[in-house]
């Protein structure tokens, strides 16, 4: 039976699912909590297809370059962009939280606290050397089995370089991989049909489990975080897009369905497979999209950077710790390192925060317990900002490389970009 009118559009179905889930969570929390299984099933299905999508996209993208010099140039431009913009995001978070001071006057005894021991344990184990060692998997099969995005990217980089080095001998393999990519994108389209169910389950569980009451004591921090991220997207990313010569709003319109999906699931990962196709349709060459976007998911987390800098200073304000400008610059330096060390780690925001607090030793790590109850409600803003930041980064690098053309017809979830 065909869907009526507006419900034929994926965005409308996701919006309806979000509203229905939030309503169920508010009206019947006990019935809403078990809906988490729907969200978990959808996210697991997304992870199932994400690893092969990343591998094929990155490897074929490098093969399409046919020039390892260009690969190094694109990679360097992307990494410089990531570091500069992520640092700007960290700095903006520090400035706003110092001006608005959302932690002043909060009564610690009145704040709900939760068990954060697992985050503290993981955060304590997080180090730069372990991150570097973790980059290269001992087995390619292990990287795919664990769904470790960063390791899959490394395996794909090696495969892509090997395809370029082999030259004409690798052409049959490239053709076979392109055919396999079409099959994988068809699987992605099937999985994304269930996005409304995943959105419904995630929102019902979140509202039903944590409740709106959890927002009240920390509402000021939430408001500041949301406004800061809106400022970052509307001013910083808009300025970067204008400088680069494209319209941020046109880009956001192109990825609006993916933004809604991220809003519903509190994670940017479910949007990755379709983002690859949407950015190609927007005009970016496949070779740029395939390299920059997956790398950005690990190294260009603008929303997470803003949240981390604000959270550290907020906790200092709650505990009455006066952080000098020098101390805050030290925090900024630590975050520049630790924010990269959790790439691809589940719950990375909290793990990095625990790692940072343990490193700077100015705020009790136990302060994380104050934030855990509302973290789920702020994760939507982080994930959406991360997605916007990576979309802008991809277009900027594509234009800088002369690999950008007029937008094509809207993508439908399958690869519609050019392979030339």
C-alpha cells in the first residue's frame, strides 16, 4: 500500500517517529524503556553495512586518483583543516562557558548523579601512544569484525595504495569492487528503510528513561551548549563556506534527511553511508569524499570539541575551582590531544572527558556523574555539529583540489557520483 502524501518523504517519516517516541516516553515511561531494542537493532544493522561501505569508498576513491602524490596532498590539506577548525571549536567553547558561567551557584547536593566508573576506567587507559598503536590492526578481519572505523580506514588506505601501485593489473579488481559497491549500497538502502523505527525506539527510550526532569537542574548548561553549537555552525562554518565559495545552506538542505536521522539516533554514524552519496551528488569528486569524510569522522569532531571544553570549565565552576587563563589554555592543549585519542571509541565523548580530567587534575573525575543524566540530550547537538563540520570539510577540500562541480540530481542513498 503506497504511503499517503507527505509520509512518502524519508524526513517526514523520521520526524513523525521522533514525535511519537517522545510522546510515548513522556506519557508511558515504563512502556517506552523496552523500545531501546528497536534503536539497538537499527544501529547494529547500520554498523553491519558501514565497514564495507567505508572500505570500498576509500579504496575506490584512492584508486580513482591514480596519483599517490595527490593522495598525500589531499590528506595533508584535510588534516590541517581538521586541526585548525577543531581548535577553533575548542576555543569557542572555552570563551562561551567563561562568559555565561552556567556552573555558578549550582547546589552539588541537589544534582542527580550516576555511576561513571566504566568511563573513568576507559578514560584512564586512554593515551596517545595506545591510539597510534591501535591505528594498525593485527588482522584486517579483526578490524571488520569489531567494526572499528579507524582501523577499517587504515586497511582501505593500504588497499587503495596497492591498487594504484599495481596499475593495469589491478583493473579487474577495481571493476569487481565497483560492482560489489553497488550491492553494498543496495543493502544500505534496505537498512535505511527502517530508520523511522530506530528513531522511534531511541527517542522513546531516552525520554522514558531519563525523563524531562533530569534536564531542569542542568538546563542552563544544555542551553549554552546548544546555542554555542548553533553559533559555530551559523557563523564559523558559514564563514568557511563563504570563503571557499559555496552555500552552507544549500549543503544543509542536501543533507537534511541525514541531519534528522542524527537528531533521532544521537549518533552521526548511521548517516555516514548516505552522506558519502549525498556529498558526491552535491558536486564533490568521489576520490575526495572517500578519503576526507571517513577521516573526518575520526579527526574532525567539532561538536564534541565544543562540548568537551565547556564541560571541563562547567565542572570547575560547579566545584568552585578558579581556572586561570593559563590553566584553561593547558586544558585546551590536553583536549587537542585527547580528543583525537578516542576516535572510533563508543561513548568517546565521556571517555575523552574522563581522560582530560585525569590529565589536568583540577576537577574531580567523579564530576562526570553530574553530567551523565543529561549527556544523552546533548549528544544530539554534538552529533549534528560533527556531521555539519565534516560535510563542510569535504566540500572545502574538494574545491581546494579543483575536484568540485555543479551539484547533480539528489542522491537516493546509492552511489551516484563520478568515478572519472
